C-alpha cells in the first residue's frame, strides 16, 4: 500500500481505503479500480491524495470497526470544518458540543484497543483532521484516567479547538514545515495560536463553552513544542492540557502530511516517554492502553538486526509481545527476562522485505492454546522451586 497524490493517479489503480462523502455515504469501496471518470470525481471531492494498493497486493484485512472509524473521520472532519469557519468569522459554532458528545459516545467506553487510523493531510485540511484525531484520542484517554463526564466533555471540546489559531497562519509560513521555520516564524505561529484562543471570547464566554475547555485551549496556546526548551514553571498545567498535549503530538507524529513521513506508533510512544517533563508518564500510559502499538501480524525489526513478526500482542505491556524470527522461525516471548537483556524491538518494518503473509489461521499455529500455556506456567513454577532449593 502506498500514498499517491491526486495528480499522479492513473486508470487501473486500486484503492486501498474506502472514500466517503461529507454525509458518510461510501463513494468508492476498497479494491475499486479507478477510471478516468472516477479520478475526476475524486479531484472534485477535494482530496489531495489517496492510498493505493500495489499491483499484486491483496486487499489488507479491515474490520467493521476500522471501516466505521474511516467513515466517522470523514463526516467529523466536515462538521468540524464548518464550525471552525464560523469561529474564524466571529460567529458562534453550532457543532462543537454535539460533536464532542458524539465522540465520547463512540470512543470513551470502549473495552478494547483500536487500530487508530493514520490520515493523509494537506495544508488545507491539516487543522480539521488533526483536531478531530486529537479529540478522539483524548476521549479514549480520559476514560482510562477515570475523569468525570463533565471533565471528559470539556477536554474533548478542547481537543477540537486547540489548534484553531493555525487557520490564520499565512500559507507561506505553514508550507515551510516544522524543520525549516525560523525563530521569528515560530514566534508568529505562537501569536496566532493565542489569537485562536481569543476568538473563543474567553473573557465573557458568550459561546457558552465549558470553562475548563477555555483554560486548556489557553494553556495549549502557550505550550512550547520544542522539547529542548524547558516548560514554564510558573504555570500550573491542567491535567486536561497534558491529555491534549500527548494526544496532539502522537497524532502529529504518526499521520502523513506534506512536510514529513509519519513515524511508527512505537517510535512515537518512545519519543513521548523520553520527554517526561513535556509528556507525563500517566498520560502516555493512558494512550498506550487505548490503541494498538504492536498488534499481531505486525512485522518488526530488532536491535540486533533480526526481523520477525508478532504473533501474540501483549495487552498489558506492548513492548513484550510474542514474536517469530524470520531467520530461523524461533519463537520468542519478550516477557522472558533472558530476551529483554539481549534484544528489543527497535521499529516496525517499513518495507515488505521478508514479510510473511499472515492470517488468523497462521497465527493460531504459533499462539499458545490455554492448556499449553497452563502447562508451561506450571513447569516454570516447578523449575523456580528446584532452583530455589538448590536441586537444580
């Protein structure tokens, strides 16, 4: 699967992901072969790129939940775009609260992790897609953190609004990308983020947003995004601000845009964990409890140069899955301390090199059944007793 710009689409190419209109109606299914008319229709729809399957690539598995998430992201993006347009024109938003309530209803009470969608973004739609994704991640995080419903709603609203000021930044500045910005241009962007906070009318709140939402948006406007610059010590940062900061950075790092290639989920989480002053541990932990970081079927590279495939995801500690090495089919359980000392997962594989075709039946060949797991645990306990008694 690869990303193709609209200008590079050719008849015969196959879609890797479905395409929906603003009402959530599917226009094109996965594996649809593009025609000249279809390409023209996609161009008119305003997309700047789509995911395309390789010529011989089978359609990857996609659950009903994954498909529904794709649809929700499309509909939510258009709803949010309409509201942020109202705000930047000094008019009251119509959908922020209902959209936040819908997000909480869909995502705040999930009893399982989800595959979070990586979205394609241009400078024209970056703010809408980024704010929506941030709000969805925040909704799942606040549920894990056991906040009250009022706090959850306020934080999700803040996620939808936190970067509204970027809509006012001149295109020539945004198009430079994060790495090429000068000090003055970074200062300019911070000023527009503060202006975005002010268009919410925080002093008299005539838009009737939750007070906590206004406080969080105000704090995020003053947050530094350069981890080399210490956070201000004179500000008592709200917990909701930390939620939005973690969700926002994770989404920004893992989604593709014109300025940078996305990084894998494990690399993004590793970055967050390396900077605990900016991204406190409890909030990063809440994030990892909501989404798949290293799911079954994921092909990975190890610190010793080996490559392999994950056959059992570790629900409690994503960094300790069960894997099969490509080199010799050795089965490694990273819960075993022996392997933790000699190797670790460095990243997800970026190419199809050495990748095995994996389906549920293949995974069953390597995954332990309950009876085998029970026997293995009994054997391990017996061995520990023998070692402790000096008989082994």
